[in-house]
């Protein structure tokens, strides 16, 4: 699925044109960006500073690997 995202400011100008342009392509959906609120990418929220905590989410897997030494009678 491919989304053609139209900014809210350009909805009146572009939305109908883009829907008409992509009407024969079932893999494309034209949508209007309706997100609101503060931009969290800036690193600050409305209450002051906001620092994203990045954690290592990898966990050790239980168990062990088999030995890699050749058996004594393999010679």
C-alpha cells in the first residue's frame, strides 16, 4: 500500500486532483494529513524539555550452544 499524503493546507487545491490521478492504481491511497499537536521530533514537549530514553531491548536467550570441539575418536 502506498499513501499519497496531502498537507492540510493544500487539501482544497490538491486532494481531488490526486484522487483522480491515482483512481486507476489500487495500490495508492490519497489521504490528508490531519495530525495535530506539538512536533515530538524537536526534543521538547509543552511542559519543558523531553529527552527520549533509548534502551537496549535485546534479551539473552536461555540455553547454551553445543560444543565445537571434535570428539576424541574422530581421528
